[in-house]
């Protein structure tokens, strides 16, 4: 499905009925990274997946991106779908956008699942890495980004034994426009430190991390779990950064249990 909001086209899916659960994808992927969650959970809940600005079927305008703008896009989609409050699941960049969303629209948040993400802003070295990656995207195109990113997103075992999943991840990355890749990199480099926000998060919160995640390791997840009041932490074995794709049953079970509890 598509809609026009904030002057661009946004692609999204809306399946099922019940408690709305909104899924925000990682960089530089798109909403198809949540297909397995959509299939498994839409018999119990209303599952909304969004192609964030710059990705998938959404427009990737050549302009300045911010994570606040992505949070505004999500809010506009909620308004369009007439959803007042939802459970939000954000993985990595999706989690960074949830921090921005919570700062602006906490009243719309019934619960948060922060997966394979982290609260601190980029270090100077991290910002420099984003600058270099944007230059690779510009000079060599999205398949060079897939070469760099795939080993950061998936565990070595998945890369060796699950060619279909590797191909799906590469295809998502290769489908991006350069404006979307570079726009996200600039937006992530400019994002503020969210550590001061953590102890102000008042909604029920579940943290999930793959035990092998090197991009946002379990130490980042533990910090969020310590600082967000009453947050729960789940560490998924045999998964790296894309824990929802590498261990979908375990990931889905955690989301489903948390969502059922929220409905009580
Ligand atoms: C992601 O998966 O969204 C990225 O690894 C986040 C990042 O680059 O900080």
C-alpha cells in the first residue's frame, strides 16, 4: 500500500486486527525485513510495516534527512491509519527513530521493543565511517554497500549456511537509491545522544539483542536495560545484528509474549 504524506510517497503494509504493532526497519533495508514477523503475528495483532523515507517503495528525495523527520513520517502514517496508540518495534536505525519518536510523541506509544540498537550518539570515528560509506555509495553504488554491510548484519554461520537469507538482505540493500543511503547516513551521524532520555521512558519496554551482534553489541542492550525503568532484556543465541531474520521463531515469541502482556 502507498500513501502521500509530508510531501512524499510512503510504502507500507497493514495486516491483521487487534493491538497495532508498528515495525521500523534497519539501515539500509526496507519493510520486507519484517515479512516473517508479519506472517507469524498478523493472526493475533494488527501488523504495520513501513518503508522509511529513502527505502523500498517510499520516495528517496535528494534532500536533507533527519531521524526526527522519519519520526514525523511515522506519526503521519499513524494519523492516516487512525491509530492513536501502538506498540513499536525498531531494529537498529529503527530503534534510533523510536528514540526520536518517543521524544516527540510519547503519548502515542503503548510500548517499545528496542532490538539490536543503541542509545549513544556516534563517536567522531563513527561519523567518519558514515562519511566514507556515503562516498562508497556515491562512487560504487548500492552493491558495494551490500558487500560492506552484509558481514556486519549477519553472523558468519548464516553467511555460510543460509544463501537465501543472504540474498534477501543483499537484494534489500541493492534496491536502495543513493539519495536514501546517503540521507540516512547523514541523519544517523547527526542524531543526538539518547542516553539522557532512557530514564524518562515510562512505557513498558522490551530490549532484544543477538548475542553475536557486533554493530550494537549486548553491552549496548544491557545499558538500555539498566537505565530504562523496568525494562526487560532478551539475548537471542546464534543471532547477530538482524536477530529477527536469523532467529525468527525466538524473536517472534518475545514480541508476541510482550504484546499479549500489554493487552492485559
Ligand atoms: C542499522 O542496522 O540500522 C545500522 O547498522 C545502524 C547504524 O549504522 O548505526
